[in-house]
């Protein structure tokens, strides 16, 4: 394994809180960071080292614009992951280039919680939508879809049957990997109920069940087992996955939250290592009611591609842990998201060809579905955790008729799109449909187009930032400055100051100049 020579900077990033100052206790947090936390942009040498380091990402192309006359309906699965955002933050905190293939805009969006209405009645999900001007192309409009999972009271949280699956191979030997994982698991224990149960499976050159299913009431016994973990050897991840799932099934209860929580850098090099074989294995266990949470650690040999695939196949979510603050986010601030309130969640948007000429879904490239999959309850899709929000953006090209409607601002309703949503309360139940019509008049006020709402502004800022990092051909006039301005308008709802931290990251890049992932392109310019 090759380690970048600036790796000691990791500890600095961890100390200040994921690459930006931790000012969570200050009411009026300053947007700017001090020079102490700024960094110099990497030279060509770090970029070359990053290429050699072996971090693995799945390459993909941005979604294209689609003609409504040819294909009026767009269908995709939700994606509740947030790993891509945290990976970006890690690279920024270390002054490293950000590979464009590591930037998944839907994961940037869904890293953050939005101020969306909660479900009502018997639903465990609520949906909403709005339309506004597109900041990076004033001739286009922006459609935002919002989804929120039901928040749970303490007495509504099901008992947990968790299997901690911990990679203790040699590649996990560093403070930002195994030691960070251990502290997070111990922190989670302090938030669980005494009747919840924990098992511990470890793997390196061999696989071992270090701890049988144990009630959290025996917390000290569990903590002792976790703190004794040390890293050494190769990585037999495939066999470990099988043992962890079998342990979860041995203690399975349909009323429990049955879940494997795997912590690894994804460097499987012994036994079953093929992504397709791992996905097939995970899918089989997921069909039996066991969920997965995949936690990625470190740089140098991070197999992001594999972890995203198996978490998607395992009815799970994928997080990247770059520091203690991110551990707190996943295991403390948002721990209720370990409870799934919406299974196989799918979105379908149907555009009116009289109102919309073209559309483009921003992100979700690897979550696209065929239109017929929407009504097929056997088709696997994404899961949503308790209290979690999901956001998606469409950039749309209006027709002349829509432009005329906007100018006239008549009182009649003109529906430009219909947002349909399906989800299951449990894996084997029938799906529940929800629907929202998106009307032109919803974007008007006193005969004029409304300014972007805080939700829309923040989402647009995130998307603009992601498109700049990806050097997307669809970025239009998007820039870091535009992203910063849009994000700044959306800071009012920021309970844990994650949005503020994001703005600080953008401003760091603005001060130092945006990174380039392709050094040959940089030299040509």
C-alpha cells in the first residue's frame, strides 16, 4: 500500500473537524476560515501520487438533456448515501486533487438535511416540489423534488440486531481508519437501548466471530471487545460478509432493525473479491430482511466503487468517515437513520410537452430505472431512513408556450410536470403511491417569478459546486463564487452547522484556486 507523504495532515483535519474549524457552539458562525486552516493547492506531484495510490471510483457520464417529445417520463431510484461529499472534503482538507469520478452530485445533496414538511396521516414519507429560475443558465428553469422520511419518537424505534463487521487487515492500520472506527462504534453503544443486541465479526487473513450476540446492557463487555481490535494481515472480505449476514440471521426478528454495519477501506484481496460476486451475495441476504450500512475509511486504497455497489444491493447506505465529527454525524446526530421507514423508494416525473422542451436530471446517473420499473414492486430501489431527506434537481428547458404563460401570469393552473413517488413500509409489502402536481402558478407571486426559496437556493448551490468539480459540460455559468452565494442564502436551516462547514470549504477553494483532476488539461490551458 502506498501512502502519500503528506498523510500526517490527516490528523490536522481530524482535529479541526473534517477540514474546517469546529465552531458549532457559536451562534453567529463566521463564513470565512482563518489562514490557519487554509491550504496551498497541490502541485503536479501530489496528483501523480493520488493516481498511484489506488483509490477506486466508478467512472460515469453526466445525464444528458432529454427531449420531452421523445421521452416525457423520467424514472430513478432514491439514493440516500452521503459518502461522495465526505470524500471530497477529505481531499480538500489534505490539499489533494478531487477526481471527477468521485463526485456524485446526488450524494452531495443528500449529505444534508433539508427543511421539508414531515409526513402526515399513516404515511412514513412526505413529498414536495417547486420550480424556480436556473442560476447557471437564465434561459432554463430548475425543478426541485423533496422527500422526507418520518421522524421517530423513542418508543417507536425498533429493537436493534446489529452485527459490527470490522476490517482489521493491515491496510486499516492508521488513526484515520481502524482507530476512528473503534471510537465511532463505542459512541454508538452509548446511544443504543439496553435491550439492543450487538455481535462483532472481524476479518483480515481469516474471519472470526469475536463476540456473540450480546445485549447492550453488557456495554462494558462489548466496548472491551471493540477496543482490543488491532490491524494486521490480508483482507478476506467476502467470507466475512457471509459470516456477518449469517450471524444477523441467527438472531433475526422481523420486528427488529436487523443490520450489518461494515467498516472497511474496501481493499478485499483474499477469497471472493469480484464486485459482481459480492453484489450477488449481498442481494441474497438483503432479500431475507437484513439491511446494510457500509462505512468507508481512509485514502490510498479506498475501494469506493465496491462499497457503493454492495450498499446499494444490500438495501443500505454508504458513508465515508474522514474524521471524528463525521462519526458523530453518522452515529449520534443522525443515528435514527439506521431505521428504514421507506423501502424500494422510486421517483417518476412526467413532463408536459407543451410546457417543457427538454429536461436533465442532475446526478443519480447510476440510479436510473426503466419507466416500467416504477410500478413493479419486485424491482429493487433505494431506502430512506427515519428523519432523512432526499433531494433531486431537474434542469428544464421551457417551451415558448411556458414563457408566454409566465409573462401573462394568468390565474389558470398550468401543470408542467407530475411527480409520482412509490415506497413500501416493509420490504415485502405492496408499494404506496404519492403524487404532487407542479404548476407554473406555484412559482409566481404578484405576477412575478418568486426568488429561489432557501431549500432551492441551497440545493442549486450544491449542484453548481458539484458541476464545477466535475467540469460538467452542462455547468453553464456555474462557478465557485456562484455556489458560495447560493449556499449562503440557504444557511438559515442548519441545526448542526454542516452547511456552514460546506460554505467554508467552497471559500477555501475560492482562495486557493479550484483543483484540476486532469493535469494534462491544466498544462494545455
